[in-house]
C-alpha cells in the first residue's frame, strides 16, 4: 500500500542480478515535469557503482510520473556502463532513450575477461554488444574500456579501424595482463580512427602502441597515455619521433614500457630532435631507456611537472652528464616546478638537483629510506627554489630517520631558501603527534607540516589519480 492509499504494481527489474520489486503509482505530481527533469540531471552521480542499479533506472521505478519524466529526459541515458555480456540486456534501451544525444561508454570487463584463457576469442563473448555499438559509433563522445587480455583489447580497438567516429573526444582501451603475456597480433603497425578528420579527439589512453591513429588525427590531442611499449614492437627512433612529433597541442604525456637500447642508435643526441611547445606534464614509467631518450630528444620550454617512475640504473651514464642538461645558467626545462621521484633511495637526489634546479615542489613517492641521510648535503646547496617537500609513504621503522634528516635540512635552510611546507602521509603525521610529540613540536617550529591531500598538492598526475581513481 502506498502513502496515498493505493496499491502498488510490482514489476521485476532487468537491470540487476536479482528481481527488484518496485512500486508504480498514479500519484498526482506537484512539481512540473521540466523542474523534476532538471533535478534528476543534477542529482545523477558522476560515477556508476558496479553491479548496482543505476540512478536513472532507480528513479524511473518510483512511480508512473517519475518514470515518464525519466524516460522523457534523454540526457539521463547518455552514459552506458558494461560489466559483462549480460549488459547487452540494457544496451539497446539506453540507445533508444538517449535519442540521438552523444554517448559516453564505459566498459569494465576485467573480471569477466580474466577467467578466459589467453587463446579465447572475444568475438563469441561480446560480439552481440559490439554489433549494437557499430550502428551508433557516430554518437560516441567517450569510449573507455578495461579488460584483462591483450587479445580482447586488440579486438575492441579494431572495430574502430573501418568506421568513423566524428564526435569522439576521449578514447581509452587498457588491459591488465603483464608484458610477459604479450601475444603479437600485428607485426606491423595498424591504424585506427583513420576514416575522416577527428578534430574533436583530445584524449587517448592506450596499452597497444602498435595500434594507433594516423598523425593527422592527433593534431588536437591534449592528453596521451602511450603505454605498453615493448622491445618486441621494434619501436625505431624514427617511429618514436614521428609519434611524439605529431602532437602539436599535447599538454599531458605519459609513456610506459621499455624500448631497449639495441633498437636505438648508439649515440645520444646532443640537441633535441623535436619540440612540444604546449607540454606541461610528463610522466615516464618503467623503462629507464625510454625516460632517457624522451628527456634528451624532447624540447618542452613550458614543462611544469615531471613524474619519474622508472629504472634509474642508466641515468648516471646517459642522462646526468648529458651536455644539453648541464648548460650553466640555462636549465633545459626552465619552467619545471614539480618533480616526483618514485621508489628512489635518495642517493641520486643531488644529481637530480643539478639537472632540474628550478624545482619548487619535490615529491618522494614510496622511497627507500635506508639512505635518507643523503638528503642533508643535497638540500644544503641544491634546489634553491624548493618550497614544498612531499613524502607519500610511511614506515614506522624509518620514521625516526626521516624526522632527524628533516630537522637537519630545515635548520640549514632556515635563513637561506627556507621551506614553507612539508606534506606527509596521514599515518606519518599521526605517528609524529602520538609517538614523538616533542620532536613533532620541534619540527613544526621550523616548518608547517600537513597531511598530503589533493587540496594542498596540485601536481597534475597526483590529482588526476586521487580525484578520478585513474592508475598511477
């Protein structure tokens, strides 16, 4: 029985794994349909919770009036989430209810795909969903996919090979299996999104760099995650320069993988080979060779943020002594402010300070604290512009060493180039306050100490991950 004394009609919902009983009434509305429609749009969550009834479906099952308003609001149905082959049950209704509005499609079949053998052909599992998409590919604004096997990622990418997506803005296909499981599906480079001009395409995130749009469709790209680089792809220097040199509008660039020095010319370039005049954020992951080659071949005068999560083994011989990084009074990246060094033991900090002297925000991300004392001489003369020091990992056994080093550093810089803030893991801050309150007091007399959050640290890659749960 409803609040107005009328019996409810109960219907099963096809949008969940269980039968949901939802009431439909003939209650007379007091809100105009136009206002209720706006309320629905503002109330709709920005993120979808996996395997839960979507917001737009839930409100459409409250009463007949709400259902009519929801079904008559096409903007409510423009985001499609797919988690398994069972998702095909609601794909078509979303296409119909969104009318001809642009679509944002998010596919997360990681768990479903992981249980399949590597040789399994994804066509038999997702073919009917793909066929449904092909007739609406012209409406795609965002296409994001996460799977496990490379073969699945490749198959989904290839549906874009012979079709045109004229309003596509963001294209992301990622897979989760390790590089050791790579099965080469193409000995040569394959081209996708090559039908027509994709002027609206601004974001690409891809784990298969051998499947890529043509250079002419990258001219408006502002964000590129080019991951999955592997020596077996035989990425030549010419191909590397061709891809990066075709990104005149790029602002954020992330490279992941290895190339192998065997595929590069023996000599390092004495001058950059190309310029990315709009690049502000650069992230280099895994392969130290790719990191070195990128930093030496690239000119980026407006680069503000550099994130290094790679092997540093070849940095002393191939990077730190490079002539173009050691011109007195002329730093190669003059506007570089944010530097993130991942999994380092502090022994190379002085070398980083020499080639990147303009840093104002330094972030040690999950460092090895065994050599933390190395920071004391480094900060005595290095990084004169540094104002914020960040540590995003906490190990209680190493906390005392770090605290001692920080006191030495802050004391030495108190009268000359003082730091304004130290940001630490919240557990580290709790340890300071509860375990060593006197030392915490001494530390706070020298500098402001706060927990690390997205509100007080605005480095691009950090905030992207924290706010959007994207991978680092």
